[in-house]
């Protein structure tokens, strides 16, 4: 007989893993579920330990529920597995109701815990047991566990993971190792790696325009980078809201890697100052739109003159509109000028921005440029360098 771990529900054993354990099953438990380790010694002097995690059927079911492994999805997974084995012995007569009824009868019967080589004993329906083994292999283990839990006789009956056989010779698993905690941490790390990179901006307009621009400059990132949808959530915009969103995401333990990107202007830098001083998790980055050479000598108005004066507006007036392209910003009299506005005494600089009508015009022109690109492909005179610089910075945020 080999060395196995297994899941035990209401005294019955499932999901045997030879000389190891299923990480997704282990991750359903917590270190609070760990039973006291009891040390033993075999007759030949080899040590072994009782190493188990135990909780209730209800606890495991609710943990699966909040992860999206619902009863409906478990049944859909079962139906798919049944379809896959239609041509095998006994498979043609199976349906979800038959399988679930069998599991209910099994779990309600006297408990029998046998290793895999012997678990067809005890008066169990061997053909259906064979099918259960097939389902366990063909279904996500969490769907299979949910199926078992939904058929369990009582919410407070015991559900556990037994690792005892792995602690003796050959495998020698350390019974002090936090298996459940490590499995869950790896699961979350995998989720973090696999989920789209989420980008938070100062508001819905920035999110929408950047998303459209990325389709042009980095179309291969569709589905891998997603911008926070302010419109559908009815969330306010502004740098203060961006700072609150970062705090909320961190406090909520959002698993996605996410980037908060603010305007490269005086208000943006001042508004994110406190956020930048906080200890942020490794899955979070806070940044500003990148400085551009084109913005080092950009026409500005005021505060002491009505004539355009070239100035470096990086870090002072770098709202998204200045990144939409020189073709978008160009007028008959030159580039749309930045108007200097309020003075920030702490940073010792003015806040600048395009006039409201210029900002609207720049956005409209950009949308028209995107539409033209979608219809006719790249235009040789279209300037996407600002958008490309922003997306490049987002892509390299975790370097």
C-alpha cells in the first residue's frame, strides 16, 4: 500500500493523492483548522505523526461559494464529466441526479475509510464508485469537493484533510509545516500572476481614452491590461478619489496587481503625496504620466503675460490631453497653450491645464483619430507617442 493524503467528509474518504496532496484542496483549509499533531513511532522505530486539518461541511462549502465554486457550477462540471465518459462502461446510464443520489446515500451510510486499493469494499456500488473516480480526475478538484459537500448529510458534519500517511518513511512530510497556509498563499500568488493588470486613473475620461489608445499602440495587451470602469460603477473622479481607491484596494486585499496612475501635474503630485509615503503591498504601484521631451518647451499663458511663453510643463500641467498627440493639439496658431492657474506653495509651482474648450476639442479629435485608425489602419502622420509612453510605463511598472 502506498502513502496517500485524502479528503474525508462525514467519515468517507475521497481524492486520494499518492505521496503528496492536492494544493487546491489543501488551500480550502486554514491553519486554524489544524488538529494538534500527535507523534508516534512504528515498531521498527520510524517516526510518524497524526497530521490533519478538520472543519465543517458548512465552512468548506461557504469558502468555495465565495470563490465562485457554486452548486450550479459544480453540477455543470459534473454534467460535462458525465458527457466525457458516455462511451465508457456504465457511463451511458449516468446523469447528475443519479450521481448525486449515490453520493448522498454513500455519505449517509456508516463510515468506511479505505485506501484506494480497497475502497470498492463495504457494499458500495462499485460501478458508481468507478465513475466517481473518473469525475474526480476530470473535474476541477474544487468543483468535485463542492459536489460532495452539497450531498453531505449535515452542515456541521466533519470535513478534513488527512496528511498522516505522508509523515512517515519515504515521504517524510514535516507535520509542523503550514500546508494549508502555503497552499492558499500560492493560490493567491497564482491569481495575482494570472489576473489582468488593473489600472486606476483619475477618472472615467482618462480610463476610456487610454483603453482606446492602447488598442492602437499595444493591441496585444487586450485582456491582459484593464482600466478601472468608473462609468459602470458610478464612482467619482479626481486625484483625491484615486488616492481613496488605492487605499480601499489595499485595505480590501484585492489580489490583482494594480497600477494607480495620476496626472503629471501639480495637483496630481500633491494629491498622491500621502499615498506615496505609505507602505504599499508589492502588488501595487503608484505613478504619474511620464515626462515627455515635447513638454519641456510647451507654450504657456500667464500668470504675468498673455503671450505664449515656452516652458517645461512636465510635473506641472501634464494632464492626459497633452499625451493625445501633437496632431490633436495643433491649431492654426500653434499648439493649444497651457494656462497657468493656482499656485501651490508647498510644491512651489503653479498648476497648469488646457482651457476647457481646448480640452474638449483635444478629446474629440483623439476619438476621431481612433475611429479613423479602426477603419483605415495606421495613418503615417498620426502621433501616438504620448499614449505609447504611458502604456510602456504601465507595462514596466513592476520591473
